[in-house]
């Protein structure tokens, strides 16, 4: 009998978190839920806790602590609240794998705490590596901690590299769906509102990542993440638009051979792969049938219209604290756009001006990353007059 892997899901009420719980439900002989966390959605967090009976629950919003505590204390589930509690629980030896799915910069500190504690990281929070990839991977090397990507693109590259440790990579090719506005020009995007931008053509995702996909910022963040995950130079990372979302990414080796990972667009596949690695787990998910695939299209992204990808590429090549600044300004811009405070194209202007005005630091410390994040958020918010 295989010992169950104990899973901590940081961000359990979001899209990735809920799909992770679906994977665990289908594999209760392999996994148990030990920790669940959420920022605001206390009602769903309570439902999840009552169903999966974890050891610990954390609600980020301290105002909702008593609501969660009163619902769960009779079931002998420990309840904590606040950002500090997320870090403290991440450092506890009550789980084997952390599924890091907290959205945005907020996921950085708990993930670093989990690395420090020597836990396996199933990484869905790309911002951890965008903001502080150098520090995260230096810590992971010291602690001999595996970081297994959950993003479909990075999972695809990770899978392509299994068994290839001695073979040099020439480049990786990240595929992008193109989002809901593929082929559109700036005059169309001027009138885009949140409801349009949230309607992704192939993936079901949370609001933040859906907007990132619509602006192509998601692909820019993934480029920065890929640099750290696979020890690449910026020039080794390419982006191609692939609207069918069947080829999740590719690796080209030094002999010119290319390996690709394909499948239907379903995040449960990379989640399951990360939790089960190095074993593949049998499932009954729908299969890709090439007899029903009429075409696979690949094309260059339109960087004149979707300039977020250009800004992210600049941050990728320059490094230092610039990716951190990019990420902070992007989070503020998305927050404002989702509340109809700024237009779709205004997001790019906010990010660009913030990147131009925050002091560059070539080799930041953790403290300097946090300072840069705070300065960038304040500058971007002032631009928007939030």
C-alpha cells in the first residue's frame, strides 16, 4: 500500500485550487488534504473543509476568522487567519507537497517558507518566480527542494525534459492561445470592458489570469518564469500563438529535434502530473483524438497591439527588480480595469510608466524586492488615482 501524499493547497477556492480538489477526490487512495487556505471566499473554504476534513485551514481576511472558526472548530479543524498565518502554516511539517496557487505577489512568502522547510513545490503561482526567481531557486538548490510547474506551458516543457538531463536545450517555445482578442487591433480594444476580457476562448480561469491572457501579459510572465525553471538565457525563450491550445509547449534541442507535449486544454492534467510525479496517474478525462483535429496553427504574436508582451520581454532581458516592478504595476492595473476605473489599453500605459519611474536594482535582496513591489504599486495607483 502506497503512503498517501499529504497535500497543502494554498489558494484552494480559486480555479486551480478547486480543480486540484477534483483531482484529489478522484485519487483518495493517493492523496489526503492537510491544509486549505483562501483569502476572501470563506463560504467555499468552509464547504471544502467540511468535505475534506483537513488538519488546518487559513482564511487570509482576518475579519472572517470568527465565521470560519465557528463553523469548523466542532469538527476539530484548526483555524488561523492573516498573512502571517499563511507563512507560519507553510513552515509546518504537516504536509508533503504544497500546491502554491495563491494569485499574485501574495503567494511569494508562503512559497519561500515552504522551500525553506524542504517541501516539494507544485507551483501554480508564477509570480513567485517572476518577482524573486533568483532567490527562490537559490533556496531550492540549498534545500534540495523540487519545484514542479503546474502552469500547462511549463508542465509541458518539464515533461519534454524528462530523460533529457544531459542534452543541451537550444530553445523552448511557449504557446499562447492569443486570448479573446486574437487578431483585434487597438481601435477595437479601446472599447473593451471587463466582461469581454474575461471570456477566454479555450481555458476556464480566474479573473486575474484571464485578463493577463487577454493582454498577453500572461505569456510575458511565463517567459520570465521559464528562465528560472529551466535555467535558460532570455534569447532561448520564444512565444508562438497557437489558438487551438492543443500543443502546450515545445523544446528544441541542440540537434534540431523538437519535443512537444499535447493534450486537450484541461488544467487537471498538469495538476495531476505535478502531484503524482514521477508517476502518471490513470484517469478518465476526455482524450485528444487527432481524427477530430482539423488544423494546428502557429503564428507570431502581434506585439504592436499587445505591448504587454514587449514590456515583459524587456523585464526578462534586463532582470534585477524590473520583473518585480512589472508584476506589481500589472496587478494594480488589472485591479483597476476589473472595477471599470481604466480602459483595456490603459493597463499597458500604467505598467510602462511605472517601469520607467521605479529605480532599477541589479541584484536585489528579498527586502529590496518587497520595497520595489510597494513603490511600484504606489506609483501605479497614483497614476490611476485609486
